[in-house]
């Protein structure tokens, strides 16, 4: 399971939530 951390808002998004919060 890969967990991506969005440092822009310090939000932890799971692969299932990527489409909901896609920010690079």
C-alpha cells in the first residue's frame, strides 16, 4: 500500500483518494 503525503497541505492521501486530491 503506497501512501503519498501532500506537503502542500500536509494531507495524507491514499491511492484511492488521489483523484480527489491531485496536487504536485
